[in-house]
C-alpha cells in the first residue's frame, strides 16, 4: 500500500479533486462511489473496473477492502488518508 496521503496538495489526489462537479466527473470518465457499503459492493462486482479507493484510517477498513477486491482487480490502488486533510 502506498504511504498515507497527508497533504491536500498531494498529486495522488488529482482524480479526487472537485468531484462534486458532475461535468468535470463526466469529462474525466470516472464514476464515484462513496460509503463503506457502496464501495464494498463495487469491489465485489466484476463489471466495473476500479482504479483506486481512498479510505480513512478507520478500524482496519483498508485491510478489509484489500481482502474484498477480486483477484482480477489486483491493479486497484488503495490510498489511506488522514482524517485531518480536506
């Protein structure tokens, strides 16, 4: 797993910036899933390609998500972020 994201200017957050803007999300060609249950379900699906997942440091959720990711999705990047960044 990459080192935790602690800086809001971190370039790894580029695709996560301005996601409330639906036009920008369409231009990027991405789909946003939020919440533990929705993300768990997304990772269990084979019809969507998941590029990355960002989680907070909450009770081992990162390890849980890694365990739920299908073997065919080994290229999913998992980012853990500090709760302190916005």
